[in-house]
């Protein structure tokens, strides 16, 4: 607690009046009481339990400040006695409360000791009771054990007696059953033997823990011997019954059918051996009839093989169907073995006589085989196919059954088919089981299709040269796709369907390579050749390679280089040499080529997707037509370039006329000039025709319009520079002409011939409109600069910088020449321009920032024009 008054705002004599002795700040009071200070956590707990707003309850109370707050003035000392009385009362009240609390705590301590003593007494009593209960439980357990000892002995005796009786009964059954089975085996009563053998095997399983007993071991060996004897005897009976003199007798068939029931109980290897022998017996006639060297064995009579199996299966079902249990699936096993043998025979024949195989014969054999495989897939489930390849091995070792290292012999796969694999087998189980032998020879089919495509493309090229120009399009329908293109892709579809039925592996990749090669040949021999005065080698400078030259190329990379060279020469015609002019019929042909190439683009993309669906999953990524698609895009770009070049040439006369006018002699502004009419007439003569031809390929018409204005506007501005000298009135006339031409160009996509009604409902694309507005606005700004007075020189330069975007000293020199200023007199203007540009680049004070002066077009539109330029670039790339 502080014992000095630190406040300087109070009367220094006030503490003495209250009887409080003060000392300097650095000298403590000798009579100050000891202050008790609680730790912060204790103080926080007190405030949480006993919250108070009284200043006397705060731990850091400043007594002097508190007294000064109670008695701020001398007049307030009048209530001193009353305040002292209240404080004394509070002290007395607090002391009473403290006394009561101390007394209550003393009483609580006594009560707690009594309660603890009482709890200890209760625990002792409870422990005694638990000990008594435990003793009584032990006595009860001993009594129960004494009572149940005899019962347990009787129960154990009953269990042992029951087990002994059961074992004796099983032993009796085993002894009698073994003797009976011996008699039935000798008398060949297989029906009863099958049931008895199954029961004996179940009984014998109970004695597997007693094999160390000599009698049990002897009986077990006897049963195993009977099983081997039954297996050998049944196989001999089958051989005698089916190949002997009495084969086919009714009694014998019944006996063999009952024998099959016994075989089902015996080891699986006996069953497999019997089935293998029987299947080889059934296939014996087939191997003789269709052995190598027989006339019926060759591919042209392959359907006779399949007819033999159909007929033989019918006879088998009639004669031997009831003989074998249904779960043996003997008909399916015979069919599977037939397919295996046939596949091997055909494979050997094809290898020996490959030179005699042609496409027609190969397709005939494959189609007949595929139809037969489909028939088998509908007839059988295919559950035995995973074991059919094992029959030959089993047949070779049939006489060594007892020597097998696997006593059970049945392969795990035959009985562990998963549901997924079973469903997969059930879909088309026999597909490819025979026809896979033809796959190594499918190159014969592909070579034939290559020859057919080469002949087809040669025919298309011949028809093109004989038919001449493409027919004019029907009104409202646009130019048609070349008929040859549709025929080509129909043939592609037929080849794809056929090849996918034959194989979905490597031959599909070879077919894709074949398709790509012929697409490039079709492009060079038909599409490019159809272009007037470009593709015609007789009338143009583009020489196409002959089909024989293309067919001699070893791979697609060489073919790609050849085609790329064709397109490069094609493009060079747009840039070099004299301009080639196209008639109206020629323009229709170019549009027809554009529409055809668009059809090729869409159809080739669909062809690629379809081939990826049909080919094996691991090979899909190897199929790509990207090179051919790029080639088609190149052809479309060049065709559009030809049309733009033609319209540019048509407008050339008007631009020349514009430069011949003496613009300094113009005295008054009138209607639009003659050269504008010539330009509009040239556009009206070509644009409506192209729009009509490209009805179904609107994007190429839009691309044509954008490319034309992008080419024409710079030429127009270049010709403006040639109009010199230009007077003020002449510049006004040129500005009027430029505005008229701008209006025509903005409306170019919907332009019609004179006297016709303008089409309604379709606006020009925004990308096109922005290109026109930007280019023609620059031309207008240039003419406005030309209209400005030359003096003062700085004002002329500032006007040029304000109005024209992307200013340049060379351009300023051209404008001065249009004003009639000689080059020798331009130094002052060019110096001022360079100073202005330097000031703008360095940010100098007082400089006139080019394009940033308020009121200039560039001030409000610079940022917008920048965005427009970026958007136009993106749109051009897409087109």
C-alpha cells in the first residue's frame, strides 16, 4: 500500500487535516501496517467466488487517493464523523463474520473425524461378511462335485459306448459293402455298384484316423483296388461296346450308361481318360476325311468341315446322348476338340499353300468360320473350353493312369471358375477359336484393300478430269460434298467392319496405317487436283506425283513428306508469281473443295474414335489421325486464301483508280467517289456467291470475311499514302469515301448484289466487326491528321500523336508528303515528334503523352483496343 500522496492536483495540507502523517516519496512511513499480498492465482479465485466493486476490496488500494476521493475539498470534511462511523461498523461486521466462519470450521473438523471412524467400522463389518460368503461358496462347490461325480462317469461311458457302436456299425458296413462291391464288379452290375461305391467312400472317410490298424488298412487298400479295377473294366467295356461286334446293342448301352455313373464317383482322371478316348473315337472319321491332301480339306470347301460336325452332333445326340450324364457336356467337348483339330489343320494348310491364297478365298473361309463360331456360341455355354486343350495330353498318357503324380488329377481351374470368368466365357465363348489361325495371313486381305483403294482413287481422279467443273449449288443448300469423298468413307466403313470381325489386334493397326496413307493420296490426287488452275497440272504450276510413285513409298513418313511438299507448293502460289484469277465456276469449285474437306475432317475424327473402340485396349493409343487432320486444316486454310486472293485482285482496279485522282484539285465534297463504287461492285459480285456456296460451312465463310478485311484494309491505307498531294477538301472527300467504305465492309457478310433483298436474321460476327472498325478507324484518323493545318508545327505533331495509334516516324513522313511537304522540309516535324516520344518514354513533365491527352480517341479506348487485339488473335487462331 502506498503511504505518500503523489497527486499534484490536491491541496498539500489536506492529509495533515485528516491526521495522516505523510513522508517524502523516497522515505517510507515508520508506522505503516504489514500488507498481506496473495499470489495472482489466489487473488483470481477470490474475485471469482466473491466479486465486488468496492475499492476497499482491491489488492492495490491507494489509501491516500481513496481519502482524497472521499473528501476532495475542505467543505466535504463536515461528513467525516459519519464516514468514520460507517467504516467502524463495516470493520465490526467483518470481524463477526470471520469469528463465525472460524467457529464453524472448528465444528466441521470434529464432524469429519466422527464420520471417518464410522466408515472404518462399516468396512470391517463388510469384510467379515465377504469372508463368510466365500467360505460358504467353497463348501457348496465341494458338495456339487461330490453329487455330480457319478453322473460325469456315466456320461463319459455313454459317449464311449455310442462311439464304439457307431464305429462297429461302420466297420460292419465297410466289410459287407466291400464284399458286395466285389461281387457287383465281377457281375458288371454298375447301377448298384455306383450307389454302393459312393456309400463306401463316405464310410471309409470315418476311418481315416484308424489307418494304423492293420484290418482297417487292409479294407482301405481293398476298396482302392476295387476302384482301379472298376476304372480299367469300364474303359474296356466301352471299347468293346463301341468298337466291337456288339456295338450299339440296347442292353450294352444301358450297362454303359450305368457305368458312367460309376465313373462319376471314381477319381476325375478316370473320367477324363474315358472322355478323351471317346472324343478321339468320334473325331477319327473327321481326321480321315479332311486330312492334308484331300480335296475337301482346302479353304474353298471349309464349310464342309462345319457341316460334318453339325451332322455328327445330331447323330451323337441320337445314339449316345442318353449314354453320358448331362453334366459331362459331351457335345460341347466334341465341338471344342473339333475346333482345336480344325485350327491346327487349317494353320498347316495355310503355311504349306500360302501362295494359293487370295483375298476372295481368305474372306470366304473367314466368313464361314465366323458364322460357325457364332453358331457354336449360341448352342454351347463354353464351360468346358478351359479343359479342351488338355484332352490331347490325357489321350497320350491314358495308359499310365496309375503312374500319375497327382492322385486326384482334376485341374483346379475346371472347378474353380469365378462368376466373372464364367460370364465372360458365356458372351462369345467360341469366337476366334478357329479363325485365329487366319490372323497371320490377314496381310493378304489388307494388301487387296490397298489395291482396291488405289484403283478407287485413280478412278476418282479420272472422273474429276472428265467431268470438269463442279455443278452450281442448289438455292439455299450450298455446295455439295464431292461424291467420291462419300464413296471413300463408305468403303472405309466396310473395311473396318470386316477387319474388326477378323481381328482386333495388330491387323487393326495395319488397317489404320492403310487408311492414313489413302487419305493423303485422296487429298493430293482428288481434292488438291480439283482446284482450278492450281491442282490441274496441265494449266498450273503444281505437279502432283503419280499414284505409282506414291505406292512405291515405303512408309507413311515418306508419304507425309511428299504430301507436305504438295501443300507447300500449293501455298507458294498465294505469295509468289502473277496473281491467278478465278471465274465464278472456279469459285464454286473451291467452295465445294472446302465443304468436302470439312466433311473429311468430321468423318476422320469419327473414324479414329470408332477404331479406338474396336481395337484391343492396349493398342488404342497407337491409333492417331492427327497428321491427316492437320493436312486437312492446311488445305482449308489454302482454299480460303485463294478466295481472298481472288477478291483482292478484283478490288485492285478500284484502288488503282483511287491513286490516279488529283486530290489537290478537288474543290468541293460530293457523293462517294468512283473508286468506291468500283470496290463495292467487286465485293457485291463475289461475296453473295460465296455465302450461298458455303451455306453448310458458315465458319469458313466467316474466316474468309475476316481474312479479306485483314488483307484489304492495310492495302487501302497503303494506297491512301500514295494520294499526294492532298488538299483540305480532297482529304474531306477521302474521309467521306472511307466512311462509306467502312459501312460496306461492316455489312460485308450480308452483302447482296445490286437490286436484291438483304438477308435478315443473321448479324456479322463480333470478331469480324472489330477488325473492320479498328482498321477503318485508323484510316479515318490518318485523314483527320491530313486535314489539320501544318502550322504551328508542334500542334500538327500533337494532333498526329493524339489521333493515330501506334505512331511511327516513317508514317509521319508519309502524312507530311500527303500534305505536300518535301522531305527536306520535314526535319522540324520529325524532331518535334522524336522529342515528344522521348518525353513520353521518360515520363518528362509537360510532355504530351501520345494517346493519353483528354479528348483524343486513344485516351478512352487504348485499354479496350488492347483487349480487342488479344481477342482477335485468339479468334483467328481458332478459325
